[in-house]
C-alpha cells in the first residue's frame, strides 16, 4: 500500500508540473497522426520510481501519457497477467526528458519483459519474453442460404434470451456470435464478416480456430445440399437445363392456332421434356383475378426465329397469348401470365428429434466432417410425418432434420409455415 501511495504521490507531483496551457480549451481532437507518432513525440519531463511494483508504474505512466499529450489523450497499456509474468515485482527507474516510448522500453528492460507497440490497436502491451504475436490467417467461405438463415435464427434466439436486449453490443456481429457459440474463439485483431449479397464469409483468425470453422460451414452446407436433393427437384432441374441448352436452328409458325404451335414444339422435343398440360383457366375464379388480369388469348400466333433456346421458343409463342411456361416434376404447364410463381421460403424450427422419431448419431462430433449423404442427415420419415397431418410440399419444397443443431429445416411456400409451426408446438414426442 505504501508503494502505491508513493507512486500516486509522484503522479500528483507530475500533474503540478504540467504546463497550464495544455489544458486550455480549443485543443485539437487528435494531435498525432498515428499511435507510433504519439509514443515517440509525447515527452515526459521526469519519471522516478523507487522499488515500485510494475503494475503501479504502468498506472502512473498511463496517466502521465494523458497529462503530457498535446490533445490530453493518453494511451492504453495492456499488462499480460499470464502466470509466467509477475507484475508484483518492483523496479527502480529515473529518467528525464524522455519520450513515452523510451520510458516504456526502459520499464520493460528493468522488469525483464517485452513491450509491443500495437499500432492497429493503439496500445502498448507488456508480455513475457517468450510471447510471440499470433499468426492470423484469412479464409473466405462461400456459404449456403441455410448458413445465413442459421445466423439469423441464432440472432433471434440470442435476443430472446437476453434480459436486456438494448444492452447488447451492436458491434458483435451475428457471424462471430454464432461461431463463438460453437466453440470458436475470437481474440484481438480477429474477425468474421459477412457479404450477404454474394453469400461469402471472411474469417480472420489463428489457424487452429479456422480449423474449427471449416467443419461448421461444411456441415450446414451439407444439410442444405440434402434439402435441395429430392427426385422431384432433380427432375425439375433436368427439364430446366434441357429448355435452356437445347438450341433450335429455326422455329416458324404463321397464323397457327396456339395449341397447335405449342403441341408441335413439344412433340419435336418430347425426348427432352415431360408431358405438356394446358391450364389456361387455372385460378380464374380465385378472388376475382380474372376481372383484373388479361385472359389467355388462344388465337393464332406467328413467330419466325433462328438459333434460339427451347425456352425462348416457348416464351415467344406464349408471350403472344398472355401466358407462360411453368416447369413441374412431371409436366410442363402452360398457365396465364398473371398467375403468381411459387415463392419458396427457407426456415429453421427448433424441434426435438423425438417428435419425428429421429435417431441421433452416437457420439457425433459437431466439429467432425459433414455427412457424406443426405440420408445421414435426415430420417426418411420426417417429410412423411408432416405430410400425414396435412402439410403439403408442392413443387420444389422439402424438409430435412439437422441432427447436430436439432432443428427442422424446411423449404416451402408461405402458407405451409404456420401449419409446420403449429405441428411442432403441439405434437407430443413419439413413444
């Protein structure tokens, strides 16, 4: 206690020696271009320590750095409290008209420590002589839509669990928060930033921490791959590819009935397409839409095209009829142009595996390799269980169960989401 009082007395004496003009108003907000310039140009008139503990010495120097700076802004000093570094040891030091940097380096020498001036952090760090700055690596991940949805859900869960959501650190982004919850550590100068538009995440961290991020991203991407891999989706993708990649040298129709033109185009390419269905009356009785939207014109069509894709050929014909083409797993449908296209939403639901009778993997390592096949992610009964209670999966919809994060992952139309949520809330666990 006496030593600390002596050090504090020295601080007070130094305050009395500070030139009065330095506390005048109108000083610049920042008088130094960089942290390095600050520690080199701030001059301490006198420092004197006699058998003073290092931790007290650093307190005094930090205060002096503020008193003698032109802008009255001090520096931060970090003292490594690792077991091998003893900051209770006392040193004796006397210097006059020395720069802040010279004083800090002298303290480090007397104490047998290392001082590191961190320009990017604007602080001086006292470390043991064996300390080495960590080597940071940068890795850019291409992430799936499900990864972005997982971050969103994590943020919502975190907000709900916070007793004071207004007190959350706004600078703590969702990527860092989620990765930390999975055991990844983030220290000084590390980061995880998201480019949502391009679905990329950039992680700056030590190699051993990035090694933990790799399987996390791989796992979630594997779940998404399973979600998007069904026989129906594969058939739709196959037909879309045929429509885009089949190039027709010439397509000519002159005053040809609409149905005849479409049938001829389909017949000539029937090996590449499923059955064709005319559904021009679809939905015309729903909500009076027929009165607000142009009906299909079934009159004759005329086109004269060369070197066009099969999709563009259908489009040129259907445009004249106020209609469009919709690809389904087992048919291509000709429907009114005004009919809305299905919108598929990706959502995650917290759901215990018991309600789907899903068996969790034994001793599964959440940071291990992602499953090699969709079957290891999903019980074959999950989608069937939902369908058995009246939940439908039209078109490119699907559902899988992520056994690692214990959540149901669905991609479906908006009208089905309330039904799925209600099922999870009220479904008792399977016996």
